[in-house]
C-alpha cells in the first residue's frame, strides 16, 4: 500500500535485449512503482513490435508513462521528453508511488537527470536546408568543422549528423565541445543489467527474428500512410528504416533481417559504451545459464534502498 510520501526515482538501464522489460515489470510490482519509459522510439503510437513495447496486458497490470505519446507524423525531441517525464515523475510521487525510469536512450536519461545542454533549439529552416544537402555533403562538412562529432556519430545516422551540424552553424561552436560540458559525476546512480557479449548478441538476433515473425513488416507498411517515412526521427528507428528500404523493393526480406540483426548488435554495443563512459551505473551481471530471478532479487534490494520516501522540501 502507498504511504503517501514522495519516493526517489529509481533507474533501470542497459542495452537492448538484455531483459529490462521483464525485470522492470517484476520490480514495479515489488516496489509499488510505475514505469517511466526512457526510450526515444516508444513514444510513437503504432511503433509497437519494432520497439519491443510492453504488451497492453502488461501495461494494464503496471502503469507505464511516456509510451504512445505522439503520432508517427509528429516531431518529438528531448526537450519535450524531459517536460513530460518530469511531470509524470512528479505525479507518481504525489500519489506516494515510486517512479521507475527504464530504458536505454542515453540522451534522454542524461537530459532527464542532468538537465538539457546549452545546445540551441532546432531551427526548422536550417534543418530543412541541411536535410536537402544529403548525407554525403552533411558528413563532409561535419568532418571538416567537427571531426570528433563526425567520428562519434558515424556515417549512418543522418538525423544526428544534421543535428550536430545544425548546432555548429547556430552557435559557432563544435557539438563535441558542448558534449564535454556534461559532468557525468553529477548523475544519480543507475542500476544496469548486463550479460556476456556473445549471449547478448544471440539475444539480439533472437529478438529480431521474433519481431519479424510477429509482423514487423506489416506494422511498418501500415505506418507509412500515417507519415512514418516523412518523420526524420521516427523513420530512423532500428528495424523500421531497414524495412522501409525493403518495402521499396531495394532489399530482400532475408537481407533485411540480416541487416537488422547486425545493426541491433552494433546498437547494443554503443549503448554499453555510452553507459560505461557517460553515466554512473552499478551493474548486475546475468549469467548465461540463469534466468532473471537472481538479478531481480538483487535489484529489488538495491532499489528499495534508493526508493526510500523523502521529505518534501
């Protein structure tokens, strides 16, 4: 039963396919918590299979926030996320429950816990100009102006390349310089799940196969008339961008599945790198031959200590 006192937010993080969803649902039941998603793509309605959203039954059993917030045709950014997430957290605490922030989108987690950076808001006219330049021209200019940012982002994430170059043009400063102003030591302690790399990658492959069996291609096909392809953020979602190319007839289904597997493994690796260098995470290793039960017991103990009621100021 709720005690009516504000409870400190708890954080459960980790790479894709590590088991966060399963663990979070059980932890929420044990802690009388409500889940606040920190996933940049679960905010879009209809993007269900490819983002591995909790099922309607799971969301009915445990309240979830920051899921299905906007249509796939709408823009959504980190500033809006922070506003909505803070409101959800305050509401959860007001009702004497524990906010359990769960996800793997590092930018959202950092902005939520440390505040937004001094990077300027998006400039629609400049953004359109940069997008019209095309991938190669944007990457070439970014490499010339901010080679560190270009190397970190890589050639495949056009949306992030455009944003980094937009910041450079609007501020006259390098995006990489603004990133260095973040101070990870100010972040609250997060709790993370991890597995051996080979097992994590195998789980990534199995998840991708399950998504395609569940109808990912049909899901993407149904979202195209709703504006998915025109939304420069939503269409970059892992799995969705590859299926869009497949539906254009440019790749076979087998090639698409193989590519999504590769990119999912790469994404998991990038997530782990981010958490180990940009956040304060206390890790729990899940052995290959065990289920999540032991990890959940350990997490329950740790999170109960972190979610103790706090006195309102």
